[in-house]
């Protein structure tokens, strides 16, 4: 058995030699301290980008969001649709009722959006998915999917990891508070 393994490894190394590759990209860190620094400085803002990283086939952005009951829809079934950016929420604290998808109506014209979310529009939803989201939950909101918090009893704070295959977000952005 040992001899067969040695022959197999030798054959693989003969056909697939070990290559030395210089990597142009490196890992990007966002520390807990970075997140807390930006979160504590948000004031009335509900969404702050931390960093946007060029990953070679688009960008990935990480933002911190904090919403209270003042930022929900008071039960109305409406929300935002990001045309090019998929969001992945990781709930750090709190929670609320999240609406996603459904049949869209009364849609607004897409705007250029912002450096945070790219082209975006809003609409109302019929028959969307409604569920309670709380600390520790992860939600994936594909690009083009309506999403909105219909009720936030206290607050919800979450990271939003934004997959941006169309380069809608500014690669290389670093929040000035954590440079």
C-alpha cells in the first residue's frame, strides 16, 4: 500500500510539477475594533461601508448597519431592490421582521444608487416571504430581490457582505475612520 502511494505521488509530481506563483492579491482584514469604531460613529446613519475589496472577478464590500423601529416600514410590504449587488446579512444583535421577494408593484425608476449599494430602486411586494430574524441568523438577498424590515421592535445591528460581480462599488474603499 505504501509503495502504491509513493508511485502515485511520484507520478503526480511528474505530470503536475510544483510551481512557484507570485500572488498579486492578499487577504484583507476587518477587525472587531474596526467594526466597533465605525458603528459607534454612525449617529443617525443606518449604513456605513467598512471596506470594498477587488477580488479579481468583481468586488466584495463589508458594511455595518444599525436600524431601530424608526427605520422599519411600520408593517408595509415595501423595500429596496439592489440591481447588481447581492447582500449577505449576519445579524450581530437584535432582530425584527424581514420581508423578501414577492410580486413587485409601484416600482420607482432605478437610481444610480450610491457607493454603498450600487443601482437601486424601491417597490411594494405582494406574497413576499416574511419571517423573524434574530441574532446569529444569516440571510442571503440575491441581487434583484426586494428586501425590507417591516418591523423592528427595538434594534437590529448586522454586517452586510456585498457581492459585487459588476464592479458597481468602489474597489479599494476604506472607511476613513479605520485607515
